[in-house]
């Protein structure tokens, strides 16, 4: 029997119904938590990207009131 296995693998005990139900509920809870976490990560990335786009627009157009004049030259009002 050099290097050969028997055709029948090891016998695995079948789980009873209570073990299977608990694993199913836990698996569903884990899957829901992972999907919720993924959705939160995507929402956070979208929020940061939107903020960056607004910030970039405000830097390019200081006269539109995006900032309180901190970009303007000293003694000059950007609003006018």
C-alpha cells in the first residue's frame, strides 16, 4: 500500500438539529454584520470623496463664499 488511500474517507459524525440551527443563525448574523460593515465603509468613502470635491471647488472659487476670506490677500475682501 505505498502511497495509496482507501476509497472511503474518514467517517464524520452528522450534527444534530440543534447544532445545525445554532450554526445557521450565527452564520446569518455574521454575514449580516459583514454586509453592514461593508455598506458603512462604502458610505464613509463616498462621504469623504464628496467632502473632498466640495473642498476642491471652494479652493478654486473663493468668491462664492466657500470660506470666510482666509484665502484672500491681506486687506482685500474676496466677496467683492
